[in-house]
C-alpha cells in the first residue's frame, strides 16, 4: 500500500505538472491553518512591495548589520521568538518567527497599509486565492485551501506579480554557506534558504523527496502543511491536513513526496 493510500487523518493534496493539477485527493476547497506556509505569502507580498518601489531588498532594518534580505532568509541573527539578536547578522541560519513579525511591521510602515490588507489586495486577490487570509502574524496566522496553494505554487513557479529577476533571486540560496537547523529535521551544513522559500539543496533528512532536485524550494508548517516547487521538473505539490506536524509527518512526508516525484517522472518518460 502506498503512503498516499494510508494517510490516517483528514487531508487534501494536489500534484501540479506544467502548471496544471495532474492528481489530487480530498476536499481541495477545505480551509486549513497554514502555520509557517504563511511565510511564503508574507515573503512574496514583501517582494511585491520591493518591486513597486516601497522598500529595497538591502534596506537596513533595526537589527545591527541586518537588512530586509536577512529577515526574509532567516539570516538576521534573530532567534525564533525574540527581537533580541542571538547572533550577529549573516553568521547562522536561525529560523525566526520574530524576524517575519519585524518584516511585517516594516512592510506596513513602507506601504501605509496593514499587512493583512496588503497581502489581500496585492497577492491573494490578484491570484484568486479566495479562501486564503492572513489576519495576524505574517509568520504563522494564514489559512487557506489546497486550491489556494495551487495558485500560489504556480505564481512561485511562473511569477506574474513579481519581476522575473526578483523571483529568481527569491528562489536562490541567500548566504549559501550558512549552517542552520530545519525545525523537526535537525542541523544542516549548509542550510540553504531563499527570500522566503526554503531551498532543498542536499539536506537529509528532509521533508521533501530525496529525489527532489537541489533547486527545489518551498515551506512546511507545524499545522501539517507544505508546498514545494521543483523547477527542474516543472512540478509542484501542496498538502494540508487536520493533524499537526509530528511523528507521522517526519516518518512519511518524504516517502509521500517520493511517490509524487516518481509519478511526475513516469509521466514525463511516457511523453
């Protein structure tokens, strides 16, 4: 029995190939908490503000030596949940909700909009993500459906709201030699991260498939959510479920994603 046939909780998912959903399961209209997948919404909305001239990627922020780029890529030195730096900027990849909360306040000050309004009018609305919302923290307050995340995955893969150059930069490893920890999966040296998306690189163990290309990127959340894009395959997948991230996900997500990658590769060979 495959992993996808034996998921022991209510869930939905979709597999995307060449921008079209090629397989799915569950109620893809059902709304679930996104938790840290929210960071992809916050990051892309920040890039939209940068493209529109409201702020710059390398603008300094109130953390010594840090910029907007550092906040987006978890390289500012801020710890997980405090505005007091744990390290100097660009020394370690420290996964930081606090950094995204600071980023949200910076976007609000630069644009004159609340972050929720900015995300809604500049990202969710234009993409048609009709059931998605970010009502609180840009680090983890988002909700949405698989259908919403399919639209986001396609935007990341083939951007329409961000310039091609900035989108390429967003999915390229920033400060690529930094050591860091992927929550739930341990220390990685290096631990590549883009301007919002985590980069697969050579990480192992990891939630993505071991077959995923080094260029694959995405994010997962402790609500049991994920989104990944593999540009080398022109493929993506999204997953939402009612079970918070835990032992089942650590044991099975990479196997589940392996099944999806295998399905994509078999379809490509047939064509």
